[in-house]
């Protein structure tokens, strides 16, 4: 029996989505919200999130787009337990389901693929490049394990139907690596740089979206700027984080 870890209730999308997160250690930041805001899902679509953690992105997407069937997969059973608790609290348990499993050998229901959209927010750090957190849940969420970035991309592309999209958010320092992997596996790719402030030389994050089996092409959007010089969120970012605007990626 999986023990649900001690948790706190977090309110997302201007308080409209309940998400339970571990009281200590790993906690979702704004990345899952930004990622789901870029997924071009419509009512009736099937969506898979690989590495769903405590379910923030999946729950926000299901709130943003009514009528979806969303499934989340994560290797950490305690986080899956929290995600299920959150789905029930939001009245979404029938439409947003979470499973414990390894993306390298996924449960049969996921291995069959055919999803309209797949999204993922994989660990940013390569194994051996930094000292992992002493908290085991946070360490697994932030540092690559047996599954490296190429495995995440390949698993996502295998799971999506032809013409469907794969959306990742990742550290800006690994943007070129992610774009190359997505281009090789999908075809058409759109990259959305995300900068903390307009004056920053490089993006801190990158959203990359690929469309499976489209003609190979790479487009790059203008950067999304998170903060004003004073440190507050820009008006556009604030609307996205509150759930009143999407991130529209302009692709081929």
C-alpha cells in the first residue's frame, strides 16, 4: 500500500485548481503551468503526461480545456498518490487518471499509445553533473536516472498518434539538445524561449513542441518574458499563470 506523504494544499490557476504537494522536498514551480498552457488540446482529445509528479500540469490542462481525457505516468508512487488525491478534490477523478510506472517499460494502457498530445517536464540535470538533493523524491524529479533525455523524447513520440503533438519544457542550457532530439523524432518543431527578464542574454527555460510526421522544420518564437525589471510578473505571463491565456506557438 502506497503511503501518501505529508502534503500541503496548493491553489493553481487563480485558485481554481487544487493540487496537493509534498510538504518538504520537491514542489512544482511555474514550469508545469507554462508547459500545459502550450498544449493545443481540444475537447475530446486524449492527453498523456510523462513524469507527471503530483499532477499540477495534468490538472491545470484538464481545467483549461473541458472534455479531455488525461493520463499521467510517474515512477514515484508517493507523488502519484498525491496526484490522485488532487484529482478527486477537483472532481476530476473520472477524466484525469494517474498511474505509477516507468516510461522505459510503461503499463500496457500507455504502451498502446495513440494519444493526441503528450507533454513532459523531465529532470533538468544530467546524472553526475551536480550533487543530488538529499530528499529522494526531489532527487528523482530533478536529476536524470536510467531514463535520459533521449529516452523521454522517444517515449513521448512513440505514444502520440501521427499528426499529434509532443510538448516539453526544459532548461535553456539544454535547449539545442532537446530541439535536435525532437526534430529527429517528430519532424516539425517550434521552440519557445522563456527568459526571466528581457535583458537576460539567454533563456532560462525552453518549451519545444513537435508535430509527429510533419515535414522537418524548426521555428523559433519571440521570447516569453516572465518578469518586469522590478521583479513582478509581466501582464502576459500573469494571465497565463492565472489560466486566462494560452501560449500560442506559431509553427509551420
